[in-house]
C-alpha cells in the first residue's frame, strides 16, 4: 500500500474502499462487502469511524433484506470489523438505530 492510498484517522489507517475490497476479497462474502460499503460511505468517506444507522437503513442502502443485514452485522462483529452499541440519540423504538464503529482492519 502506497503512502498515497493510505492515511490515518485516529489510530485507524485509512484505505480506499477499493483497497479494502482488494485486501479482504478472499475472506469476506459479497453480502458482507455490500454492508461494508455502506458503512464505509457513512464513516471513513466522511472522516469518522462510527455512525448511527438502523437495519432498515442498511437494507435500503445495500439492496439486501433486513434479516440479511442483521446476520451480516453479527458476522462482521464476530470477525472484528464492526463494534455495535445501542444509540441513545434515537427515540424510535421499532427502528432504533445502533451506533456502529467500522474497522478497516479487524479489531483484535
């Protein structure tokens, strides 16, 4: 990875989404990449590592079903790419968002 393709955001090295796909293409599945792309656009693309989103928003933006998004976020959590906390800013109980922290490299 060249200096041009990478920089830092806090303690997280930043790579382009293409770089992320190239790095993890043998370890992640197509649906996981779709959710990761949405998370990348909501985080690193705007200069942060976390966002508040809901499963219905993830489904709408990724083109997947809500249940698929739920399963994929759980998989990405287990792999260390995502940390999830309940958002305290949302009052809509049915579609209450979660605070997601997205890692370009799995957190150990």
